[in-house]
C-alpha cells in the first residue's frame, strides 16, 4: 500500500479521498490555491502546499506546480479526483515519468477513451451497441451533410474532446446544419482547444444511464451496476439514482459481460464509468466513457456497500479485485443523490460568497459529502458544487421520503443554493412515478410556470 498520496483536487472530492486514505493508513498531501487557504481539505490533510493564485489555470491545472508539490512532499502516488486533471493523459504521463503512481488508467487508455469518437469505434469493435453515426471525425460541412443524409435527421454534432454539453448541437434539417456545425466546432475549440466533431443519430427522449466499473492491473474487470442520470439541465446532472427503474437484472448481467469483454480488450485499469443512452424501446447505446471517479459515485457505494475510492487506491497499489471484492456484488435497496450547487435555484446564476449558516441533515439513511462549513467562503473561481446529499432506503419510496426530509433540514444561508429546486422536483408527480427522460427539466419548468401563473405568482 502507498505510504503518502497527494490529492490533485479541491472541495468535497479532495476531502473524500483524504477520508479513504485515513482509513487505509495512508498519509495525505493537499494542494490548494490562495483562494482555498481555509478549506477543509487543507485542514484535514497531513500536509498542505499552496500551488498558486485562485484561478485554476494558475493552480489546480498547473501541472509543473502539482508535480513540484508531489516531489517536495515525496509522495508515492497522486489521486486526481474528478474534473481538473483527472482525465488529462499528459498529466498521467508526467506522473509516470516522475516515478509517481497516477491513480487511474494508463495514459494511453485515458487518451483513447477521452477522444469520444475513438472510444466509440473501440466499443463498436468490442460489440458494444453504439448509435448510428459518422465513422470518425467529420472534416467538413459537406461531409457532415452526407452523413446526416445517411443517418437521417435529427442528428447531433458532438465535440470529440471535453464534455458538459459544450460543442454539441442538435440538427433537424439540412438547411441549419452549416451554421450549427460552425457554432459547435468554434465552441469546442474555445472550450477544449480542439474543434473536431463527430455525428450521431439524435434520440428525442432518451434516458441517460451509466455503469460503474472497476478493473485491476491484472486484467480483471467487474461491473457494479448502473446509475440513472436523466435529471439534467443543459447536460449537467442534478439528480442521480441507483439502480435505474428501467434496467432489468437480465440487462444488467448482459451489459456486465459486454463491458468486461470490451474493457479487458482495451486494457482498462482502475475506476471508470461507461455512459449510455436508452431509447424509447429500452435499447442501450454507448455514448462515452469517463476514466475517473464520478461525482455521483456515492449512490453506487450506498447500494453495493463498496468504498470506490478505497478500491481505487488498492487497485493502484497492485491488489487484485478478488482480494478487494471477495464476495459477489449485490444491489441492496435504492439510493438517490442531489447535487447541491451554489446557484440561484431559478436563474441558475452562480452565487459565490460567505456562508453564514450551514446546517447539514443527518438521520438514518442520509449521507452528506461536502467541504463547506458555517463562516466558510464559496469562491467564484470554481465549479458551483458545494455538497452532495445522498439518501438510501429499502426501496425508491423510502429513499425519496428520506431525501425530502433531508432537503427540508438542509439549511444554507448567505448564498443561494439549488435546494429549493430539488424540493420542487421531489414533489413532482412525473418524477415520483419515475416517468422521466433527459427532457424532464424542460417539462418541469413549463409546469412550474403554469402553476405560478395560475396562482398569480410573478
């Protein structure tokens, strides 16, 4: 096992990794920007090193600064968390060259799966179902038109790099394709430094379902079931659940076999998530892979009893899955996660500032992952996520009841948060009945608008 690990991240995921390391007897090193000097991950790590000014590009994304901190602290390994450098193959290569273990897949695999179109083709070769679309990167508008005619409108243009909905455009006719192609390419180039696009058939009302996997360094792969991630706004997840109401045990077992075969083929290692779209007929299609721990990993932990971050550390230290997971994995009950963001719940504008009151709910079946506290400050430089509220119950009904109670008892004052939005979603009948897809939030906002107008609320 590792002697000392540096966490190349901030906020709740940095604190989450510190907790796992403490339980395994591993010393930790936090890195932080000047804006995060008073953060809890700095307080609870065994050592902490400032790596630059507030902006991520000058601190958390500054590879030389992170590697220098790792060398100064004499660490064995680096855990990248999620976001920031977690899917940066170049960073993983620098770690390797510096003789520091990167807790994640090899850089070659990260690079393969990070290029979405390359990942799509790799999955296609492994017999994983994919949506009809282009064979590789589209080089021109003319080629895009040919593919669109072949696939059939509507289609969706996607950036080969990055995520979060940037560099994506839905195209419904040949006339609008040139303008949308240029807009998607420009947005992708500005966001990711790569304007390359590919094309897929667009499903009007899909569900977004992802499967959690673990793979050791000895060629063994296991699937730990799925998460339902269809409640989204502008391609950003708001609520996640495990398991999905739409996935049968047979589907779960079949996907597990397929993923085992495909990921063994590409030499995958450590934790990863394979994302699918489910069409109206219940068929799953691969869309991309995230080569890291996910924000929503707690719901899988709650229904399987497996600590995924500890598993990451043990895999990276050379252990086999057979020793990490000696018993067959079973799904127990139902778990739901709400992402609590520092945003206005209606305008969705960022809400940085000082937190005056921060009361975290507790009780049976409730978990809160956060690095915030009363009198703490939410800086304006980073992602708006301030907490993850997770509820677990014997079934979905109990998990929802616990979540509603916890949302009512979660008090944050001094800044706006999305807690009121989550309360509204859990009162919505369509959500409660599980009748949703990735367009749910559009319908929800329309229903809320009609309700407000009927009540005379501006």
